C-alpha cells in the first residue's frame, strides 16, 4: 500500500485514499473529508451528522434500467455503432442517512462529462427516488487547481433539436443529455448537486490529519499516523502538495465564464497613442538576457553534482 515505484495510476490513487478512509476510524479521515467539502461549499449544508451510519463503497456496480441501456453511450457515437450498456460503476459511493456522495475520480485534467451525466441520472433514480428526501451530490476530483466549467463536447440530436456545445457547463450538459434521454432535469438542481475538488485539496488534507494524529500521542493515533504518513509521502511524490488553491465557489476568484474578471497588466503603451516625436522609454521594452558563461553561473550558485540512488526495474 502506497508503494508504487513506477508511478501511480488513477485506480490506485482512488483506492489508496478512499480505502484508507473506509478502514480507519471515521473521525480520522472521513469526518475531515466531509468538513473539507463543507468548507468548499458552505451553502450545501453537508454536515458530518449520523456519521456512524456512513457506508463507503469502492467501485460499486449498479444495473442500468432497460429503457436507458441503448442511450448510455457518448452522444458523438453514431446510432449504428452504439452498444447497450448494462452496468454503471462509479469510483466511490459514500452513503449517509440524509445524503449520498457519488465520486468520479480522475488523475488528469480531463473531464468526462458523459460519466458525470450517467452517474447523476443513476444516482437520481437510486438514491433520490420519489418519496426519498436523501440528497444527491456528484463530486468530481481531478488534478486541476480550479473548477472545471466546460464540458468540451459537441453533439446534436437533430430529431429533438438539441445541441450540445463545447462551452456548455457541466450542469448544462447533464440537462441536455437528459432531454436526449427523454427525461427532465432542473438546471438549478443539477448545479446544486455538482461539486468539484482537486487532488491538491486531498494533499493538503493529508498533511492536516497527519499533524493532528501525531499531536495526540496515544498508541492508536500513532498507528493511524503511520498509515497517513505513507499516504502523504505518496501524495508528495505525485506532486499533490498542500499549495494555495482556488475555492470552489468564491466570488473573488477568477471566473472561467467571465473573461472580464481576469486582471490585465499593460506593459507597453499602444503604438497608436504615440506621436512620431515621442520616444519610447527603453525600460518598457521587454528583452531577453543570456546567461553568458553557463559554467561560471552554476559555480556562483554553488551547484555541485551529487550521487543519486536510482531504483531500476527488478529492484537492482
């Protein structure tokens, strides 16, 4: 566990984190994880209540209703090439008395909007059925440092007059795909249920809970700290450091949907504003400086070669 000499893939990363959450005492990792979600989305009122009843399932399998099996394909695939899909397998499902978290974990910047759509529809059918007050939240975890706004998919259902554009948001994609399926979804409800966090958030969480367990000093906390230290070491090697991050719904952050929120810095004046008699200030003209003698530059920085042990395949 946590030892991956040749790098870690998406399933290993997911299994290590949520597997640790599943088997450690609930107050060690599960409660801090819920508190992290609550800090990112305070308006969702996701609380760590009745936590003893929580159930964590890794890669559970759910049967797709018959009427959806032919439609649970990527919308870009022609009808003649589509295959019926019988099961859907989310990465993680965490169930509480009042709500269910369906987690889609990606070790990349890629967003698979179709998976999020299918998981939302299945979650709505299974966990938020009529007469059930349990809330549904779909969480995307990837390596980005700000929320993924756009679906990046272009598709069209000419029979129903529905077009999906690459700059549609994830909730818009889900609503339009539901219409293609013959179902109706409320855009506000979908947007409310769609959450995002980064693996960098998880890296920071690992550091915080490790420090907390080390500070307790009892035998159980020492054992917990050993597991957490191994996980944190793995996260550090993968580059998921506890760095400053964008908050998920902070209005002060730069919005991907509003280019005007991105600050601009004017370095050079517009040449049309300069008359022929005016001279441009030389300090305003950008220039590149060469290192010159690279060896002397390295010597000034006291950079010296050192021996590095390398593990090769086979353990030699």
